């Protein structure tokens, strides 16, 4: 499948899939897994922990029943 055909396409990834993404060296905002490129993701799960530092960041873990993804805003 051509990479252009996957623009604005929803593909279901599990936590394992996100943790195995590889950065594409010439594009700082793109990642690759099994030949497919990814630039944006929407994560759905339950927030199981958070660390809020006012005026600096919020750090939280999202759990999707398979594993956790650490997120920092």
C-alpha cells in the first residue's frame, strides 16, 4: 500500500506498537513501524498516574489494558 493512501487513516495500534516505533532520521516528526509512517496519534485509555508541576509540565501514564504509555505535556 502506498504511504500517500494512509493520510488521515485510522490504524489501531497497541501500546507495544507505539513503544516499537522508530524515528525517521530526515523527518523529526515522523516515525516508522513495519514500513508504515506515522506522524500523529490519538491514544485512548485510562490515566493511571499523574505528576503535575505547575508552570512546567504534567506527566501521566495512559493504560490501554495491555501496557502503559508515558505522556508529558
